[in-house]
C-alpha cells in the first residue's frame, strides 16, 4: 500500500525518470542499429532491456523490436558481428550464409552507439546552456568559507579538523593532488577520490592554495566520514547559517532577532554552519553571547543570553537561543557552454575510473551507483528542478559513452579489440572462443550490477529511513 501511495504521488516523476533513462539507452542502441542498416548488415532484433520479452512486434523491415524485462541496458542483435545467442537469444538467420562485415564496417557500427550518446549529451547540455542551470554562488567558488574545528569520523569518534592548522577562511584552493579545481564540488570530489598515502599508509592529500597572492602547498591527512567512509578535509563553502524560525518567548525573540537574519559570528568567531552555532551556544553555559548578523544587507550586532532549557521533545536542559537554522545560499542561474559541461563530466568520470583502478584509493565497486542509484538520483533531482535531472542525464550519457569504450568483452570496446585482433592476424577469432568469452563476461557484468545494486538499495534505504533519534531536519535545528 505504501508503494502504491508513493507511486501515485510521484507518477509524473517516475515517468520522467523512465523516459530519461530509457532515452539514454535507446539512442545508444539506435546508433548501432542505424549504421548497421546503412552498412548492409543483417539486424535480427532491437531490444531495450535484457531477458524475456515484455512485449514485441516485427517491423516491415523484418526486425523484431522488443521491450524486455531486465531494464539494465539494451542490445541490437547483429549475428554477423559476433555469435551472441547465449545472451541475446536465438537468431532466425543462417549465420554461415551471412557475409562477414569488413573491419571498417565493424568499427563504424561499434562506435556509433558512443557517438549517439555524446550527441544526445551535447543536445541536452545545449538546452541547459540556453535555459540556465540552478546553482548557488558559494558552490561556484573554490575559496574556503568555513573550517571545521572538529570532525566526526565514520567510527563515531570526534577528531580535530584536518585543515584547522593549515588552511584559513578565504584561502583559494587551486588544485588537489595536482588536479586543477573549478568549483567546490571539484574539491570534495578529488579529496574523496584521492589515492595519496603517507609513509604509515594513512590517507594524504596535497592541497595547493593561494593566500594573499602567494601560492602554497600543504599535505593534509583526510579523515573518513559518513556511512560510506569517504575522505574529508573538513572545509566548506562560504554559506552562512540563517534563522528559519523563532520560538515565542525564547532568548532570540527577546533579543530582537528575526527570521532570515544571517548569523555571521558569535563572540567574534566565524560561523560556517548550523553545527558551529549549536556547539558555540551549548559551550556558553548560559553566558551572554555577542551575535553579529546580516539583516537586509546591513551588518548588525546584538547581545543575546541563552536560556538553560530542554530542547523540544527532550528532557535534559541545555543552553538554547530558541531558533531554527538553515544554510543561507545565494541562488544563481549559470549558462555553461555544452562543450564545457561535457569536458567537466569527462574529467570527473576519468577521475573516478582512475581512483577505482588505483589500489591506494578508498574507492571500490561498492561506492559506485548502478541502475537503482541512478534512477533514485534522477527522481530526486526531477522533484527539485527538471533542469537538475537534465544535467544528470548529460553525465549519464557521458558515462555510458566512456564505459562502453572500455576494452572489456560484451562492451563495444571489447568487440573493437576482438575485431582489431582479427584484422591483425588476418582472420577472425574462433566463434566458439568469442561466444564463450562474451558469455563469461556477461555473467561477470551482471554479477557486478547485482553487487552494486545491493549497496544502492542500502544507500537509498539510509536516505529514506529517519534516524532512530528522530532529529529535526536541517531547517529546524534548534540551538
């Protein structure tokens, strides 16, 4: 019943996700299909999905078009290219009587899917260039806006922030481990994907930054945070905590504070997020606090005295201001050229692949997203803004293009390798060898997808499941 209620409330977004995900698969297979037909190859079947057919029909061209049960990709059955009957099902054609395609034809057919994904990505990116993509000013910068004094590790221990003694608010991060950064997302991405290690095998990150027109490089020791155990150096953007609501009769109301006031400093100490405000208030033991804030662009100060009282739903009294907090970001719309969007996505995909293959990194298959994780993110972004979903589809198509070019049997890149080996040796590889190899790697590929999906489901469950302690959401944090 809960699932049906969710489906009814989200039907439009579910359809958008199915359309976006399906379109990305469709354009890839359409590339193979169109070029194969143009080059005179026999096409048996055009399928979206694998496994038994959900429904199918035969076109006037003799090709079977079908939608299959397993939505993990798709295929165009080309018996002249390789004997894939163990994966794609039986063919109606007499393979022995079909003329072998030329090496050029095979490469053109194989690369066509990748080309179509890139063209599709470019088209979506062009739309985003024209209409603009929602963003926040703070995220577009690489300047340090806040440095955490303490960080809670994955194991629950609280340790000093890795950047506390090395970086300062206002430092401009230039590169991480030699890779240039263009926004704060790049910083988080590269730190998490880092493979640096010190002499004791502890994680290490080389941070190059500019301070007062002078470039410096420091070696920091990231800590592992979150349930995914990702590397972090404990820095954040320049967003500030803002008052989302005020309790009647509370200390904040008595001091004259109002909703939307942006908190800058407490007792002269910069506040970078809600946690910093809560920690400072609770450490005050009820003593008066000098609070600096922005209201309608004007800098103001007030002295507020926390009240020792239990938070809502709690019995233990603590110092409180009686306010709810949220992060104050500056919304903006960015118009990024499509070639720049695709370049950035290619770069991030390359960073991820490099980290995945580097034995010194902390990135494994369990950190990747499969069909379930991608669909969940597409759904979440569609609910926020359709343009965010389109941006993720650009990334998805870039990923599909790069992934399919990998020299792994059953992928387009693997077929290219087999075709090239056949070209070099003067005759095609034995059909039995190719069929066996393809079947083995198909099993491995599906096993990887199942493995990744297990962690996807766990991550989705963690996001949907409220914490046991039932804390208030970010906009309702109550210091």
